C-alpha cells in the first residue's frame, strides 16, 4: 500500500506500507504514529477507512436512537476526518452508532466482544416488558456508560470492526485505559478479525499489541533530524519491548520457564530440541559443568535455592536435567527445592552424547557402529573424537542441531526425549 504525503511530513513520498492485513506501529510520544494514521485515512477517504482515535472514552447517546444524530452523521464524520490532532470536542456517539444498527448487525458485535472478554456485554431494555423503551448496553448488570474508561474505549473499536464498508481500520492506542490482561484479549480479537476485507493498523505504546508471531508486521515510527517521520521494520523484539516497558531491567520481559542443565554443549542441543517440540517460553540455564561435576551440582543447587527464596513466581516453572554421576543426597535436596519430582530428570547415563540420534552420529563420524560405542569411545578420547575424527563437544552439539528433525524426537526408548516431551 502506498500513501501520498500531501502535507510533506514524511521522509519519503509516497509512504510505502506493508502488504499485510494486520500491522503494528510503535514509537515514542510525538514520533508521528497518530499523524501516520490520519494520513492513511485522508488518503483512503471515509468510504473505505476509519480512524478510532484516543478521543473515545466518553460515551453519550445512551437509550433510544435520535433522528438528528443519524441525519448529521455524514457531516460529523467529515469533520472528524479533517482534524489535524486529537484535541477536539468529540462529535461521534458510539452508543448511537450501535443502536442505529439493525438487530442482525448488532448481534455479531456482541458475540465477538463476549468471545474475547471475560465479562459479557448484553442488551437490555429500560422496561423489559416494553420493546419500545430505551435500550441499554450492560456489563455485569451495569450500563456501559458507568464502566471504566478502558471498557468504554473499546466500544467504538468493536462497532467499526464489523462495519463492512470499512476496508482499512486504524486504531490509535488500542490499549487506552485497559489493564494488561485485557489488552491481550483485545489484541487477539483484533488480529483474528483482520482479513483481505479488513486491513487493521494499530499505533501503540503497549508491548501486548506487538505481533510476536509475525515480526514482519511490526514497525517503529521515528523522526529524523529534519523532523520528518519515517518507518523501520522491527528486526528484534527484545529492544523494542525493553523500551516499551521503560528501559529498566526490573520491568523487562522474563522467561516463563527455566530449564537448568549442566554443560554448555547440552544447552545448544536442548535448545534445538525445545524448538522442534514447540516448547515455548523456556530459558535454558547452563551451569558450566562440562568436566567439572562438582561445579555444576553447586551451581544448580544455588540457583534452586535463589529462585525458591527470591523468585517465587518460578516455583512451579523451574526444571532440572542432570547426568548420572549425582549423589542421592543431592537428588533429594533438589527434589525438596523443586517441590515436584516430575520436574527433575537425572539421566541413567553419564553424558548427553549417549542420547544423540544414532544415525546422525554415524553420519558425522562416517561409521556404522552403534550409538553406545560411538559415545563411549568419543568421551574416552582426549581430545574428544571417534574413528579418527576429532570433534569438540560444542562443535558436535552444533552439528547435531543442523541435522536433527522432529521425527528423531519420537524415539520412545530415548529417556531424554521422553522427558523433554513432558515439559509444559
């Protein structure tokens, strides 16, 4: 999509936007996000597009439909479209917009809202026995006009989401007034509704509205030294989220789950396995135990003690994978610290190399020998190698990650793979 820069506010003319049904623009205050949305709307025209701006938290027009509002609606929309900022008296009335719809058009809006939000919205008559009495929208038994600003701010979004005439829907700060968990619900509702017939463009300050499933849908809006607005693609979510959360480590995104291992080569291989198994949200902690089992034991013990006392949020989300030469007293200590035996796996063999797929080991070392012999002789040699081919542990792990597939992890006789599959 190309947008003409009629007001010469952008670094390039025309403005080239991604060919996507859904994309997100982030940036600091006064970076040009709202200007971008208004420019899109003015280019496309009211017949095709609409901008839901930040001036939407006040709801009026409750009850019966008003003919004066219906008649003046076209001129109201034209005035709104011509605004150069958001600091103006609100002219549109989403409740009137909602009540003016036919019954069959209101119902999908309510159903879509209730599909994603925990507190359902319902229609109710002022007098239940009189269909001609005023209509109200209610949440938890109370009119929507008395709800928090965040819930009120979503009404216009949902109405326009189901307007078949709007092909491009721009939403400025969809997070407005919403607590974080509701922001995630709204994001899902918006993305799921985007389609070839409804392109949705968000301008946001919230990391909950980043499209983490498709990095290509995310853009950063900035101004250059000449005060011209320009867009760049997001190529790494971490610095973007870091900035949106305030540029402080205390509020930075933390992993949902932690898997503690002994050695560095283990980390490379296990990360690949977790990726193939679609085990998301794991941080793999390397205890530096290759060739120094005591170091690894102490490191794991210290980590488990720390998370138990200082990071209780991880109490049910820490897992440990260790090799055979661990004393029973240490195992019992770990079980106590973890509080759940199923989150600890002590392998029956003394090194992860014994669990590498046999056919890949045979290919790397150009041999027909079995996995057990390859692994045993490989670990016995110094430097590590087999069949005349020397390969350091870290390099061997890297070679494995390049060749292993999901089918290899279906080996039910491999206790390592069985354990990884049990991870949440």
